[in-house]
């Protein structure tokens, strides 16, 4: 059974998501992360002040790979989901891109760059 992420991982996750959002999603005012046990709940504040829940990440003892669940506005819950690369876990940045692609209506977020 996985334990809650250590404080250093929480800080790192928050910094990584905010830096990625600043580069890829400049239309977001902020990206916020709150924690409950093994879960990190990611939301964004839009320029008009509205808060949009995006996804839930599940810590599994690795700071670089997290389980992914998309936020479902239709029933105010999270659903375990698959990232565009077909995996159920991945980098926090991939999870942010997937969720923002949906909620900001930008399907280019789901296009995987060719592997070198």
C-alpha cells in the first residue's frame, strides 16, 4: 500500500505543474494542488477567477509517475482514465496537458510528439 507523498515530493509536484502551465497553458491564472492521502487534486484558476477542477493524481512512491483520473464535471467526481499515450499513469505534466486539453478545448494537447 502506497504512502502519502513526502513533503519534498509535494513541493516538487506543485513547482513542476506550475512551471509547465506557465509554458504550455498561459491562459491559466494559476494551477493549484491540494493533497489528501495518496491523492493530489489539481485545479486551475481561470483569468475570470473561476476555479476549474482538472484531475486527480495518485502517488505510487515515484515522484515522476502518477496515476491519472480526470475530473468529471457531469457528476462532480474523478474517473480513473487513460492518458493520450495509452497509459493509466504518467508524468504530472502529461496529466495536466490531458485535462487542460479537455477543459480548455485544445485537442493539440493530446498529440504525442514523435519519439526520437
